[in-house]
C-alpha cells in the first residue's frame, strides 16, 4: 500500500483496515451498530485530515487514537443512559467438548463489565499489543495510570471469568 | 498473556456473525468530505470576519450586510434587482405566480408534529434546554445540505428546542426546510402520533429511533424526519411544500410548491449526520455567531409559540 495523500490511497487504506477497525470498535463498545458508527466516524476523521495523517509515522496508531477518543467521548455523553452493574445479567450458552451445554461468561462479555477506559486500555494493550507508553500516549494519560488500570482490569477479569482465567493467562 | 488474550478473542469473533459492513467506507468518505467542507466554511468565515473587522475599522463596510446577516446574501439578491430591493417571485408562463407563499399558509387548526410540545409533553419524551443557538444550528445545517443556493434564513428559540429555517434551490426552485434541535430526557416511543399525522418509525443509522412523518394539511411540515440520536439529542428535519413570507428578502426565481426540495431519505441523511453532536456544535458556535449575528426570529415554529 502506497499510503499517499490521495482519496484513492485513503480508500485503499480504509478497505484494508475496516474489518479490523470494526472489531476493535466492537471490543470497546460491545454493540455492532455502535461499532459501525465508531468505525465510520474514525474513518471520516481520518479522511478529513488524510494529507496530514499520511505524514504521521504510524497511521494505525493515529486511527486508534481517534477511535478511542471518540468512544470515550461518546461514553461520557451517554453516561446518564448507562447502567453499571456488578452482577452478571447474561451468560452465554456454549457447548463444551463433551457435547453438554455449559454456561459460562465469554472474555468479550467480561470486557463489557470493565469501565470504558479500563476496557480501552485492555484492548489496546492485549488485543492491539501496544506498549504501556504507546497506550498512555493514545489515551492522553500517564504510563503509571495505564499500568495501574491494567492490573485492576485483569483482576476484575479474573474475578469475572473464574476458572476460565487459567486459559487466559496460561 | 497477549497471545492468549488475542487467540481467545479471535475464537470468540469466529463464533459470532457481525452485520455486513455495507457502505461503511463510502459513508465515511462522504462524512469526511462534509467535515472538510465544514472546516473550509469555518476558515472562510474566520477570514471574512477578519476582513470585516478591518473594513469596519476603515469605516467602509456598513453597507454590505443583508438583513439576515448572511455573508453572501446581498450578492445573490443583486441578480433579481438592486441589492437592497427584495426580488419578486417569478411568474409562470400563464402569468400566475408559481408559489403558494403567504404570511401564514398553515391554518390555525392544522395538525402539527412538534419535536417537543410545551410541557407537559404528550409524546412522553420530556425535554431539556436546547444545546445550541439558531446561528450554530444554521451553520451546522449548511454543512450537510445538498448543494444549491440558500436564502431566507431565520431562527427561533424556545425553552426546549432551537429552530432554523432555510430555503434551498437545487435547480427546480426554492423549497423550505426547517430544522429543530433539542435534547430528550427519556427514550421516545413510537406509539403516539397526533391526529392527521402519518408516522413511521425505524431504528438503525446510529440513532435510538428515526421517525418519519407526513402531514397532508400542513404545508410547512408536509414531510419530515425526527432523529432521536443515541447521545440524547433529537433533530427534526421538516420539508415544506410552500414558502412563508417573513422578515427576510423573497428569493428570486421559481418557488417550489408541488415537490419537496429534499427527499425523506435525504432528510434522514441530514438528521443522522455526525454534525449534530454537542462537540461539533460547540466548535461551530464562535464562527456561526459571527456569520449570522442578526437572524430574524420566528415567534411560531411548527406549531409551537404564539
């Protein structure tokens, strides 16, 4: 991909990244329609500044920064509509190796129980594999805050997933 | 840790079937183009304001502004006569005026579809103070309207919403568009429509609910769309089939009366645009107040007011 500054270059970049961007958005918001919107907003902002964006060292990191900030802004505005719960409301029925139904929480569902910023940190750190410093820069917070929130988020995931955490942490 | 985390998430993604991506990239490009246009407008307005301040300082710029405060108004009206004289509506070949234009073309008992009724709200949505001034809503609207000259800017401000009016010409004559913006407190339902109003509701497009309506007996609100956004803002786009005489210069050319200047789908596009969020509106506000410092104010707007 040339990543020049033309509309064609943008379209090529967007088509190549749109699935991955939407997956990240879904991990952040846990709603496919909102994920679609977050992805669209991110791409539209990238498009509007494309000539500047292509000069950046890492376009993907820039896109991540835009998306996470749009997501956190959205959550701030929507905070009055959102109900925070410390109990499991739903569990996913899956089939285990023996063929019997097994009720358990998926990792994605567990992510949904983290605070928006903690979720963003976990997604950027462990799904995107960014360093602590990069995550701190993307979120506009200090590296120590990223470390602290990562630890807390993992502890919360551990509590939510129970025995499944053994699989998660290996 | 990261590898295990990723592989678990990958396997969970493999088990779900996400909705199709569809035109997401095309829509993003379209929104990005609008965003670029907005930025250009902001830059243009800032430049015009700077030039205006300079000209005022030299004592030379008092004669150029139209009564609606629109920066390009006087030049447009000049095509129909002198800059200070409102142009008359054109006549058809039979000599009859092509428009239905009156001071108030809507009968007092005509059905209406107010975005928020005066309290208590029969539509059950409740309401709060509007987030923006008429000037800001007008500037935001200008960034998402289809191409074409616009005239007859006006605004209105009530306790629970802000309204603006604009006439747009896409080549077939001017048509009236009125937009109202407010905040809603509780999610709306689609089970109550006023008498004489045909309502249809749908979801999607990033909105809590998209409500389309038709009112045969109300040419100001002949068709319309109310978008209840997920961020708590509600945007109503009203597409008229008549023009209203007011304190603004009459537009030149042929008025559009039998066909609406934008379709319902285009009105939905406008209502679901990302320009209608508080951050974007805040960003537009300073330049909007400079661009439209003295909008004529309507005392009644889509059935609200007196």
